[in-house]
C-alpha cells in the first residue's frame, strides 16, 4: 500500500478510485509540515493538493520520500515548482479534467449577467410583471475576448461560436492551430471586446492583469466573467467600475483571498457571484480522480507523468 497525503479533503469518488493499493492520509490545509510529520510520519511518496492550498518549500523539505505532487484542477500557483524540480519531485495538474464543466459555467454566468436573470427571478417571485425590466442585451453577434486559451478557454470559445460571437484571445504566444484572432495585449483585447472572459491561472505573472485601465477599455456596454483565478482581477477596481457604471456588469466564480469574499464586492451592483463551483460536477470528479490515479501509477512505475505542469514539461523537452 502506498501512502498518499491529501492536503485537501478527498471526495467519496476519490476515496473509491484510490481504494485499492493506496492509503489515504489527511491533513488540514493550515497544518504545518512539522505537525504533519509528527502525526503521520515522513513516509509519504505522493501528495494531493490544489492551487490554493499548494505545497510550499517547507512541505517538500519535510517529506524526503516525496516523488509526486498531484494538483486537483488546473491551478497550481501555491506549489513551489522550482523547489520540487530541484528535489526531483514531479508536479502534475488536472489539465482538461474540468474544462467542459468550467466552460459551461462560464457561459451560464455570462448569459445570466447579460440577461439579468437573478433580478428578474426575484422580481417575478414578488409578483412584479415586467415592471422595470428594461431591454437587456443578448450574446449573439457580440465580440468575445478570452484572456487565456488553455483547455477551458478553448471550450469557451467553441461554445461562444454557437452564439455567433466573434472570438479574439490573448496569450503570451499565439496558438497557430486555433482559428481565432490573437491579440497582443490585455488592454487591446478589452478594447475590442463586448464580453471579456478571464481563463488564466493565478500567480505573480497574472496578478491584477484586469485592472481599472482594462475595465475602462471594456467600457459601459461590456461584461466581465472570471472563472480563472480571483487574483487576476483587481477587486477594488472592479467594485468601483460597477458602482460608477464603467462596465455593464460582471460575474465571478473566483475571488482574491477566497473563501473570504473581498468586502468591496459584497454590495457591488450588477454583479453575479457563485462560490468557486464551476468544476463541481460528478463527471469532473470522476475524471479528476481517474487522472490522479493514472499519474500516481505512472510516476511510481518509473514512467512519464500523464499531465506534468507546463514548467516541468518544457524542461523535459529542452533536456
């Protein structure tokens, strides 16, 4: 039996998937490396975490037998990848496992924000009938800008095509195999979009990419949706833009500092919020658990990981 340390609570699906051949050991996200080792020992070869909880350098140093860190979902910003690389520890992530669900959720958020569905539902339940409804825009024919074009961004683009939207995207490098137009900067993307979708991971390189200047360029008819990471959007700037009418509306599934919601967003008008649940679907849990098991089995057998994080994949290719 191989010990697997979970720094996030394992789901019932994960427990069942790892039932044969693995012993699940659990720790609280805020438990120190010293406390974990003192309670469970240092024999763990595999760690399962996520981008928010992560795996700092001290955690790696406390586990001398560690060979693999599996991140649930697409985020891994809390993992010290450089420290892992130096130690020879492989880091994997859930590339593509949740992409379909998150893309569906992104489109649901966009439609609900554009059509103002929460307010209409509330008004109808109170017995109002079209009073103050006003005219709401539709996505058909609008310009969608996607910040980040990984597995999730690509699926959002394909769904948007079903609404006859024109698609542009910004990434560090163009993806030549994709049919959509690449834009050279976030500012340019916002200026050319009616709907701006954030689908990039967190971390220092993407922090506050969407700031007050970008929101001004999106404009008073523009809508913002963030299903990437909360840190990508400047919460204070977004709240101000919503209060001042700088943009038409926004919808968020992720927040800077979650699960605590930035206070400035709580009473922001024309803002729809969900609790980082875009990937919460039974199909995603099954796919994610299978991917974790596949990565564990591959690495412990001395084979290549199925989904190494891009930094490690690039290093392997360069070597």
